[in-house]
C-alpha cells in the first residue's frame, strides 16, 4: 500500500504551453464576437491547468488512492445506507447498448432502455404499494421537492389555495424543511415523544384546513418504527392533508412493509441508498417519486408509457399536461436507473425481502454489544440503524467528535455524528445488510477499545486522529474562511 | 459548569435578556454556546424589525448545527451587534458580553414568564 499522502492540486502541475491533446481543424465558421453583448464576454483567458495526458492520469489515480469508500472499508454512516454497490450493476450499465445512448435518439431505437425505465417504475410501485412513479428526479432532495410540488398541485387543482403549511417531525432530515421552504410552504414542527416517535397529542392541535400535508420518515431517523403511523395518517387525511414518505429509511421495509399500505400518498426513493447505486462522491443520485392512485396526473413530464396489442408492445415518451411540467432534462440519471433495476433483478422478490431483516439484525447486534460503554437513549429493538448519545462515561470530557476521529485511526469510517438533534452527543450507526459478523465484531472491538482509551488516556482520543495522512482539521476555520477555487488559494497565500 | 449571571432573564430555548431601562439585550446563554460548539455565523434581523416573544428572529450556525434564535421578549430591534458579522466566535468567548440584538420592549410584563438565574440553573440541571 502506498503510504504517501497525495495532496497536489492539478493547477500546481501546470506548465505554460504543455498540452495533452490536439483539436482537429475547425470546420465551422469563426463566430463573430463583436455581435455578442460585450458585458457577457470574458476579458481575460480562463486559468486552466496546462498538463500532459500522463500527468492527468497519474494525478487522478493518485488522488483516487486517498479515497475511503465501501470498497475499501466499513462505512457505518447512519441515515445514508452505504451498502455495497455490486459490480454486476456496473457491468450491465457499461454495455455499449446502454452507455452509448443519446437522449435525443428516436424512440424506436431506444425501446430497450425505455423498457428498463418502465419496468423499474413498475417494480418500485409494487415494492412501495403506490400506483405510479417518475424516475426523473436527480436526488433525494430533488425527489422531495418534486413530491411537495405534486402535493401543492393536488390542492391547487381543487382550488384549495390556503393549504400552505407542512408538518415535519423534529427528528426529520434537514432536507425535509429545506424542500418545503424551497417549494414555498411553511414548516410546522411536531415534537417527538421520549421513545423517539411522533407525539400524536402534539400533532392534533397543529391540524387544520391550512395543512398541505405531513412529511415522515419511517422507520424514523432514530431507527424506530412509527407505531402510530395508521392513526397519524388518518388524522392528516381527515384534515384534508396528504402524507409524504421520505424514502431515506426504506431499506428495512423492503418486501416486508409498504408505505402505500401505511397510508402514504406520495413518496420518494433514494436509489443510491436502498437500491445499491453509488452514493455520495461516487454518485450521481436518483430520487424517483411515486404517488397513490388518483394523483398520477400530477407527476412531472416526460413519462414513459407502454402500449400493447395482442402480439406486440411498444414504449413511448409522452408529455402530459401535468401542472408540474418538467423537473429534469430528459428521463433522469439513466445509468443509475439501470443499476437499480439490475440490483432488483439480481436479488429477486425473495432475496429483496431478506435485506431488511439482515440490516436490522446487524444494527441490533452492534447496539446490544456496545450499550454498556455507550449511552443508549432508546432501549428496545431498533430497525436498520440506531443512535448512541455519546460515551456512557462522559467524565473525562471525551466527546462524540473525538470518538469519531479516533475511529479513523483504526481504519473505519466514522458514523454520522450530532444528528439527529434530539440528543446532544448523537452518534448514528447503520451497518447495512452486507457486513459479515467478522467485520461487525472488529468494529465492536475497536469501539470498546476507544471507550477504554477515553477512560484511561483521554488526551489520546481528544487529539485523534494520529495515523491518518492529515490530523484533526480546523472545521471552524474551514467554515469561516472558505477557499474553494485555486485563484482564492493563491490570493490567500500572497 | 456553565456561567449563569444573576439579574438576567432566561428562556427555555436558552436565550437571555438583560434589561436596561426600556431596552433589552438578547443573546444566547453560556450553556447554549457550549452545546453548539464553535459558532461560525449569526443570522440577525435588521434594525426596526419587530420581534415577538417566543418567535424566531434569526439563527446561529455552528460547526455542529444551525439553530433558530427565539426572542424572549416582544418589541422593536433598535440595534444589532454587527461585530458578530466579522467575528461570530465572540459568542463563544463571552456570550453575555456579546449580545445579539438590542430590543425596545413593548411589554415588560413578558419578563414574568421567563426564568431567573436560579430557575435556569435548575432547568439545565446544573
């Protein structure tokens, strides 16, 4: 293994006049720049790195060696479902018949791709218990926004314009209130009970004819199944609102429990969480949105339709008169859709229903094995993830941040920390279904070791990490003095 | 052990108000700044904005989280602490010296529903 940390910027490798390509002769007429508005013209050359091809290849290969990912180690980042991305997904979507497609090709030349899109729509509808899906949104938050636009369109279609509020639990992901605000809706927060679930008594007085709907994650961000969900859905429906399901935690529900059956009207699914497509820096994401029967006409354009006769069928791309119009260019992130469809077909119905129980077993195994050293605020069986409220023994002043940094020394990715906000020292652990007992045991051993270090040698933990290429970063300075371009860096160094 | 000052009024969402005549200086408590961690941005209202007791008037963003600021009293903002724009970390250094807004109180009787130093000390369990 290469222990040298590679920290160069491609701009630092630049040499005046060096290049790795040559363009063919320009067969087009020179554009007359004088006809352009002068204020839109760049006054000086862009500062682009000038490098040869081998330098570029080495630069990015060396940089990629700095990465930590699911392919290199255990990644228990709660709420993110960092599950393994099976290589067969990559093989299938790299097939030239898919990877070589152009979004403007004629429909009759892309029937296979449209069939994949259509079939994934149907699979997601069946998995979630809803009627129809769009696969167009590019990410989870984009799906939330699309779903809320559907909610608003539904109310507006009934000339019910006073529904401007959305109820969001205090344990929700930050994207929920953010999406509601972007959609022009006002956020009303409903409190959680001590057991972490939505407080129905706190919810009731919030309901009225100004409520557009309620957003929920189930199991919630504490990994607890909302056992009052049927009652909550009924209360929200009775006041005329719609129920929105944030699919972030769909993983433990696969094949066991369907949001549509729980009373949800609209939902999004994160293909990059539940359906094994790359997540985070390895993205891009995809956030399909589904609706129950009766809301299909509010889905955004374009849609993929199937028409069939006795001995034929065909797929077409259609634009309806949906009030939403389009929320993306073309049909979303097709290569991601392709991977998710591959995953579903690879596992099949029976194995898909094993995902939740295994993810749940793994999470509970870690939780029970560590609850004597780490504070477990919510007892009992969790679903796919759980939250510790820091170390059990906080007397030495070692915080959740310190434990997270120390984990890096032992080669594990840190869990999600300081979220949800319900607990001051939150540490959110989600192992996923993929990990072997050996990996879970290794993680448990390290977590116990860190708890022991925190008690016996607290400074060691407080000053961690010690064995990573860079030591503890100054996140306050990073937030206050942001340097995000090379020009700014040069300016700062002057 | 968080610093709590006698003579100030405290809210359950960890803001304090220090009364001087008809004006109140509103900021976050030492307990709050400690829980938040290093503050990197304070979102403040503008002079002449109205604030309402118990309602949000701004936000404080730290390396851990962004939290709403709720005004313990109602009234008109007569001054905002502009020093926090350049150096939000002042809130961590001394949250009581570095108030966030100065409010002309519209209803001094609201102070009755706030906690005194001792009640606040019990409230945060110290």
